[in-house]
C-alpha cells in the first residue's frame, strides 16, 4: 500500500497514538510545526516529518521534558547533545534510587503487616535474651526540627542499605544513649538504625547492637515520648536490674490509620541482674 504524502492533523495524531491537542500544543511551543496550513486554517503534515516525530516520542518516552527535547532538536553541536543525554541519564538514576527506596520501605511495611495482628501483647513488660546484631546507624542532625531530623537519618540508612545487594534487612528504629530519657538533650549521640544481616561489623556506618538480657515492652508511641517508658524503668529498679547500655526503640509499624494509635513500637533496654 502506497504511503500518503499529506496527512490531516487527526490522521497524523492517530498514527502516533497522541491527541490532536498534543500536536496543536507542540505547534504553539515551536517543537513540531505542521508542514503547511491550508486556506481553511487546517494543519497538514507531510510523510517526511515522521522521523522527527518518532525522535520526539522516543525522547519523551525516555523521560525528557519538552523543553529538553526542544534543546536537543535545536543543537547542532555533538558535545552539547551528548551532555543533555548525560543529564537525563543522571535524572533517571536519581529516579531509580527513589523507586528502590520506596520498594525497600514497602517491603519493610509488608514484613511487619504480615504478622502484625495478634502477635504483640501490648504494655506487658518482660525479660528475654537477645542475640548480638549489626546495624547501619545514622546519627541525628540536631540542627533540624524533630520530624525532619528523624526523617533525614532514616533516609540515610535507606541509602546505606541500597548500596549493598547481598544483605538482609531485619527492622529499624531509634537508638538512644544510656540515660537519654533523663537528659535535657535526649537526642544527643542518638540516631536511626537499620538491623542488617550479612555485613561486617567493621564496615563504615555499622554499629553493633549488644546481645544479652533485655527488658522489653510493646506499646503505641513515638520516639521521644519518654514518659511512656517510666514504668519500664520502674520495673528495672523494682526487680533489681541495672541498665547496661543504649536504649533501643524498634519501629514495628506506623499504623495510625489501623489502630487509631501512634506507631507500634518495641522498647528494648539492656540490663544485668544486680547481686
């Protein structure tokens, strides 16, 4: 079948599965103009314009903005065009990293939601043994507001985790130094941790979460609500234990919209039995 030489705007739009309004917009911004406009004011396109439209569609599918595509079309210098493509590749790399972060966060949420209901006995204080664990650690930037500070540290741990493909993520939370809940500056020397398997403890940004005897409690609350921990500290005193290290607040899941509460968390305080 012989190719047509002239196409109406509707025919040309249908050929590329775009709308007439898209072609009109491309004309108005100077990206892709019709070959001619007839006496009735209708836009007409020629067969020879197809390669340019194919190039526009491919660049658009690659995520380039219309302004970047226009710049590519105007450039005659190879270095300038290649630089534009390098810029777009860098943007795509950033988008891939953002999607990987979202995937990791979604996986984290799935892990906990699978076993959320019926597993945790809230507000019961108990003692158990814990194995030593390794974790990525991002200290708080104390120059930020509380929410922004926690979010920045969390994102740093996500970035550290995404740098390694052979590790296993096993939960996250906030680490407070020993005595932080009685301090006027509780966030000093504190930060966010991601528990990680299959990574060396001497790796940069990795800390060791001590094993041994821990006093624990599941509760609804947010980092920094130390008044929720008073009964745990009282339990430690009443049962003749001594706090031996940093306080860990595991974030089990953020589930306000499920339970009408704040974050479901698990407090973990390392202790030893006094003689």
